[in-house]
């Protein structure tokens, strides 16, 4: 209790890169909070050195978000058909995302 923590840091290596903090979560609905909200969040996260997870439900083009922030990850709910999954994953890779976060639900 009441110990000196000035030398502590939240920085961590996560999937190789070093980040300013070890947390991230998908941000859905950002377009309702701000014009091109995902782009704003991607820029802010990159400036802070923390990951930002773009929601697969975003209204902003994923290419725009990735070009705005190098620490942006992409989150997807993958449909059950192979064709759409393949096309989405290929597009995410072409856009330069190096981390794909898969969201799954139980039945």
C-alpha cells in the first residue's frame, strides 16, 4: 500500500509488437458517435501506441481505418459459407491488417 509505482509501466509485447498497454476491444457504432469515428479512434490509438479493434459492423471502409492507424486490428463475425469468408479475409490482408480478431458465439 502506498508504494512508489513511478517506475512501473503497462507496456507489453502482444503478438510481437510492443504496445503502450495490453488491452483492446472492438468499437462498434463509432459512426454514430463521430463522423468517421473509426478513423478518429485508429489515429488516436496509433498515437498512444495501443491496439484498436475495428468492428466488422463498422460503416467505414476497412482500408480507410487501417491507413489511418498502424495499430488497428480487424474484428469479424465470419459467416458460415467459405466464399464470403475467403473474400473477407483476403480483403483484410490486402488492406494491411496484421491481426484478425474472430468473434464466436455459442448456440
